[in-house]
């Protein structure tokens, strides 16, 4: 066998080993996530709260309890979290919101929220409906692509 064939076989062997390792790690992580989701579902309760403020901020600056900051992995300590400051009963609390509902949380409004510990999983309005979420602005590239598609649809290419 020539040297390039040996090199290709070594690279192929390393790739196969990496794929197998990632497969088993992914399976393990999925089991952990399912267990966490089941725990969140078991602990959830509906609470009426007044939303004071909401921001995306680093976990160190968020005002969460030190025990929560200590439990987070070191790699995630610099990432930004959706943090909500709310008045629950007579107490002002700092809560973490789910990313998918963060934009729909109204500020300075009273809402009914489904909470599991310090984690907000769902929000419903108390008095009427929640205001509609404004869509994010499209980037320059996406607007340019849409304009090009409109023009192409209006004038067929010759």
C-alpha cells in the first residue's frame, strides 16, 4: 500500500471513532435533558406576577442567588441569559425565562406565569390578551434577497 492510502485509512478510522463517541454522548445528553424536562414539568405551578424588567445579561451580573451561579458550568457563565425581574406577591424575584417566550413577556404588566423554581416556562395575560410580539427587523442581506425575488417574480428573466 502506498503512503496516501495509509493516511486515508487512519483519517477514516479517526472519523469513525469520533462519530461513534459523539453518538453515545448525544444519546446520554438527550436522556439528561428528558429527565430535566420531566423534573420541570413535575415542579411547575401557575403564579400571578408583575413584570418589572427583562434583559439578556450575563449570569454573574443577573442578581441570581450565588448557589445558582456556582451550579452553572464554567463555559456558560459568560453567556447571556434571558433574565426577568418580577414582583411575586410581596417579594421581588429574579427569574430565568425560556428563550422562546422571552420576547412575548410584557414589561410593567401583570401576568400569570407557569414557573418551575426560578424558571419561567410559559406566560399568559391576566387582563385580556398579551400585546402581539413585534417581528425582528430583517437584516440587509435578507431584505436584498426578498427584493430580488420580488423583481424576479414580476419580470421573468429572458
